C-alpha cells in the first residue's frame, strides 16, 4: 500500500515507512525535519 504524501505550500509531509515517523521537507531545502523527539 502506498504511503500518502501531504503537499503544503511551504513543503511536503511524508513517512518513509508505514507506521514510521513523519518528515517535513521544506521546498527549496536539501534536508528534512523529523518529528521524533531527541533524547537529551
């Protein structure tokens, strides 16, 4: 089953694997931001 991507004006929200964390790719940028919290 395909994992849907959500396209927004500033970028795209997507998952790399089903049930995994969500990523946000900002248009015009080379990196992505994940929503998984970092351990300190």
